[in-house]
C-alpha cells in the first residue's frame, strides 16, 4: 500500500525543488562555459556534408 503521509510528501517535494535548482545552476554553467551549446548553421552544414561524404564513400564496401 502507498504511504500518503502529507509530511513525507512535502519533504520529498522540497528535496526535489532543491535538486532542480542545483541542476539548473550546473546546466547554466555548462552553457556559459561553451561545453554545451547550439552550433551555428554554417558549422552544422559543414558537419553534415562531411558526414555525408564519409558515409557515401564507404557505402559500397563491406566490413
């Protein structure tokens, strides 16, 4: 049976809220440092073209 004690529910919700704040803080640090971010359109196009060249050159070979 599930325990629906209001005090325990509020305690868990508080822990979750504090953890969410920590996670948001560290995610913001990663974005600001440049560790994670949105690539510029020309860089994305360049990566896709090089991937396409790589895959099309090995399409006829078997491994």
